[in-house]
């Protein structure tokens, strides 16, 4: 049985426990934020008071998809008190000074709760954050657990050793504050040539993989990954 190391490359397919621990709180926070924003938008839709507002100023900035507009508008609540509000985010929707628009606010706090009334203004950010947060959370947990359920790596023969036929190319990246590599390998199993990818190896471990030396390895016949024993 022979193993040929012919390329080192970056891989993003494996989810380590460290990645999981870092990612889950981020996606969880985004999910909770999305739920909160959705609750607020729903509360505006159900309990909000609609009125007309006058755009008093428009800030125009350059965005990736063209000009973006951030209006400032004034409105009166049901008691006749006047308020002025600057839109929190810029949008590609066109606004101009002097235009009248529909807004919605909560009776208990008109100045802080007021929003331009429209599906995009009320629901785009909550839906985006909620979808990204829950989708990312489910995806990374599923991928991590799916790795754990994969067939166990085996040794083709107990104590099998193989000879490195060559090492070519180098594509390194940074992982957990140290320079690391994944190595693409080629080996023979059941008279067939297989290709696979090694586990993450540090720069120090890579130096031990000198062409002509013999090493041990394990692999999963149902997975392209190979575990080099160093």
C-alpha cells in the first residue's frame, strides 16, 4: 500500500469543536435578535397608529448598487405633538424632500417606535437576521453531528506503514493562531487508487513528512478524509 502526498490545500468542510463553540453563540444571538425585531414589527402592525409624515431632509450616499437614501421626516401624534425622526438605515428606495409618506408608531413612545410604514421597512431586517441566525445555527450543528455519525476510520492492516512517494505544492492558511495545512493524498486500497484529504496538520508536523519516509495512517472507506499518524 502506498501513499502519495501531492498537494496541500485549505479546506472548510470540517467543523471542529472549537469552531462550534465560537459559532453557536453568534448564531444564537442573531436568532434572538431576529425574534425581538420580529416581535416589535408585529406589535407595530397590530397596535400601531398610522399617520402621514413630511420628509424634511434626505441624505444621499453611494452604495454598492447605486445611490442610497436616508430620509428625515416630521409627523404629529394623535395628541397633536410634533416629532422629527431620522431613518436608522439607508435604503435604495427613492425619497425626496417635501414628499409625504405613511408612518406607524406606538402610542406609548412615538419618537422611538415610529417607522416608515411598508413591508420592506418593517420586515426586511427582522426576516434577514432571523433567517441567517436560525439557518446558520441549524446548519453548523447538523454538520458537526453528521461528522460524528460518519463511519469510524479504519486501518487497512494493523500496524500498516506506507512510504511517502513525494510532496508537491504548498497552500497554507492560518487556523487557531498557527500556520496549518490540509494535505491531499493518493493511496491504494483494494487494488484501487483513492484520493483523500488529511486532517489539519501544523507546520511542525508537516516537516516530519519527508518523501521516502514511512508513516502510519487510518482512513474511512466512506469518506475522503485520511488520518495521518504522526
